[in-house]
């Protein structure tokens, strides 16, 4: 396999998680009778540009299709994050009702609704039909396509360049990261700003976050690699913030290299130096990750087996992509985890891909009263524990498995 950015031959492995179906390919009562498509899930490191990337066996259109069931608005924590982002960007960059904001991978309008509330013109670009429809119900104009340079050029020809472009948790999802980034350089106004949020590779490696690896993520990104990719397509990075979301993310600020006016914040150099000092451009930095993942997996299986032997009942919470990675890698099925609760009606009465564990509504918890609730989206642990605090009434406890097994 060749690097999807620099085309160098890839030989350095990061991790091999066997094979699994796409993590958001939830099954219905009809499709559960049919075979599933399973794809290898192996990640390699480019020793030339240091882009960490999954082997490509599936196309983006197969992963982000009409059945896509991830709706951002079902997380209260993420909605607060989006509302805070809009306020911060409006204040920092002086956005007014004369400005234009475009979000790439706008999902169900979770972020642009706060732009619209301020009377600022906005446009969403979102390839999945289900979430695009939800955004339109909020009154948000949405183009139902994958973002690329061709689409950006088309919008420019229509006079729709942006003062601000937002791209949250999408940079890792695109197979052609160069073309994707170049689209931002084309679509920004001369003094426009683009922000990108994505999980930081440093946290993935150093905190054993192997369950954030799934087919929808084509790339796993260091700050250094992103800076280099952007620079090659006429984007310059002028600031970066470290966020707590998704287990540790970066918010990268970019402008056009040829026209941008923002001075480079010292945080850019500081983070580049920190990544270099950590060894992220050395092969030995990536060694041992497989063993750490295996320990997480084995500890989780041991917990489930012991609970089963002791006659304890276990429920899952959150039909999240990261949970599907863990469950399929660990080989967990309904004998050890009989059901998973999710607040999203689009996922309820369906089944997790691979494990085929049924997804049920939250009312199921109060009916069954399980001894343990395994929080699969561990990055939302505090929000979920507050939401489900009532399980303490019958002595229930919460469990997370990443970065280490914890029972609380």
C-alpha cells in the first residue's frame, strides 16, 4: 500500500484489529438476516510524511450512505461545544449579519443552528441523506454531497465564498485529504478563516484509544502532518487549541497563504516542538501500541466473563462507533452483553454491526435494573453518568474500558 498523501510505500504497522463491518452500518430486523460486509481494519504509518492511515478497502459512499445514523444533536455536551464555538468565532473574527459561514460535514445542523440564530448567512455541506434532512427541518440550507475541490469551485462561481469555514471531526474521514484541504483554500474569502477539529494522534497513542480506529477514519492525524498537508495546498496554520473533546482533540485555525492576515500564535511552534520531542517522527514512537490495545481488550473480556459467572447483569450504553470497534475486536456477543441502550431513535430497534447486539431505548434500564452499565463512548462518560445517575438507586455501577478498565 502507498501513502494516500505522499505516495511512499507503507511498511510500518501501528495496529491490526482483524476485520469488522463499517462501524455505523447498523442492522435492521430485515438486514440482520443477510450477510454483512466485513473489511480488514489495519493501520499503517508513513515513515516519509508520518501520516497514520488505515488500509482502504471500503469507499466513502459505502460508509456514509442513506442509512447513516449518527446525529450530533443527541449529545448535550456536543451541542454546548457547538454553541460555545459559534460565540467564540463571532467574537474573535468579528462576524456580522453580512458574513457567510459554511460548515463541512454539517450533520443535522447541530452547529449551524447557532449561526442562524445570530442572523448570519450559513450553508451546510453534508453527504448523508438522513442528517441533511434533519438539518433542513431546522431551516438550514444543506448541499447533500461530499466536499471536494470541484464542489468548492462550483460554490465560488456562485459567489458563495466564506468568511468562516468549520470542519469538525471530518478531516480524518476523507480518503483524498489533499483534495479536501485544497477545497478550503478555494472557498475561503481572501481574509477568511477555516477551523478544523479532529482527535489528536498523540492522545490516541499515549492513552490507548484504539477504539477510535474504524473504517470511517481513513487518517489519524498529528499536528505536524496537518500543517504540512495544508501548506502544500495554499493554507497556512496560524493557531491551534487543545480540546478535551473526543478524548483529546485539536482545533486548528488556517488561512490562505497568499492573502491571510493573522499572525502565527506561539502555540503553533510549541505544539510542533512538543510532537517532535515526543518522537512522533520516529518509528519507535508507534511500537507497542498493539500490545496496549490487546491488554484493554483482554481486561474487558475478563470483566464480562466474571460478571457472567457471578450472575451479574450487564448493559451497554451508547451505540457508538468506538464501541463497535471494541466489541468486534473483543468478539463480544449477546451472551456477555445482551443489549445496548441509545437515546437516538434512529438507532433504536436496530442491531450493532458485527456483534448484532440489539439497541434499545433508555426505558429498558429502569425495567431490567442491570448491575453494570458499560459506557461505550467513554469520552462522554461524565455526561452519561449524570444522565443515568438513577442506576445508583438499585446499586448499579458504571464501567469504562478505555484507557484502562474502571468500575465506578
